[in-house]
C-alpha cells in the first residue's frame, strides 16, 4: 500500500488513548449507550446483523477492541460457542469488565495483533479503528488475521453529515474527550480494497457512523504483514 493511502487514513493525528479508556472503563457503558442512542445506533445494529448472518457454529471469532464485552455476551446468549471466541482490547480496565465472559481474553493492540495470518473466520472491530494513532497499521493487522473465505466487520465514527442537533452534540463530545476521530468511509473502503483478495461494501446507515463488511476470497491466506 502506498504512503498516500496510509496518510489518507490518518489525516487527523490522535494521541494514544489507552490510558484514557482505562479511566473511562467504569462509566464507558453509559457513555457508549448515549452515543448509540443518539448517533451510532444504526451502524451498531448493522454490524450485529452482519455477525449474526455470517457466524456459524464453527466460526473462529475475534472481537478486536472488545471494550466491556457487550457484543460477546449477546452472541454467547444466542448460542455462539465461547470456545471459538477470542476477545482483545488494549485497555486492561476494559478487559477486567469482561471477567464474567468464559472466553480467552488478551490485552493487545490492534496495530500488533498476536495471532498468525488467517487465524479467524470472522473479525469484528467496533468503535476502535478511529481511536488508534495508526489506523492504517491497525487495518493491515485486522485484514491479516482474516482467513480466506472469512470476513471483517467494522463499525466506526464516520465523517458523514449529522442528522440534527443530537448527532452534532455527540460529535463534539467525542472530539472534546479526545477519544477518537471521524474517518472517511470512502477512503477506508478504498484502503481495504487495495489489500489482495478483499472486497468491501458499506451497509447503509445515517449520521456520523458507518458499518463496512470486508470479505476475503481465495483458497489460501495471502501474506499481509510480517508474521508468518
């Protein structure tokens, strides 16, 4: 991928927010519920719908940037086998709030995922890509660990028109806290399409949030990163 593509995913520099999310962990669910209610609810519903449509009883599943684990709890309650699920988050405080979930929990960064190429059938990354200092590197890693025939589902804060006052206020609150940026949906799609064997489409939603489905074709996992 060219430097131009890398740069277009990081036009707005952001500091490492892990320490901030550690501090926010006790009240994160309340803040996130407010975001979903007023701005990101359609995108979240779209992501959850994709996961339910794509997951099978044999799917190896990674929730990268799992937060407090709400998605994992819902999927397990609906029958997804926990032995095939892995949770990863860079924040120790967030992972501590997943203690009740009977799955492997790993503290790690999106920019350096501790997994072999093509490990997972299904990877989700919701409301995380826009929080990391290097979204290009994080995206490379997320695509790297998707197996041939598998899929990556993304939900993120998108640089799309606000629907009204509530959307605008949610946008300003996120920027004020310094916990993320608003990313271009079209540029993110272009970046994913430049990875070999990936096709991406957007799931329609309104407001400053978006959901993408990136599917990986091919019979063998192609090398995207430095790990063998």
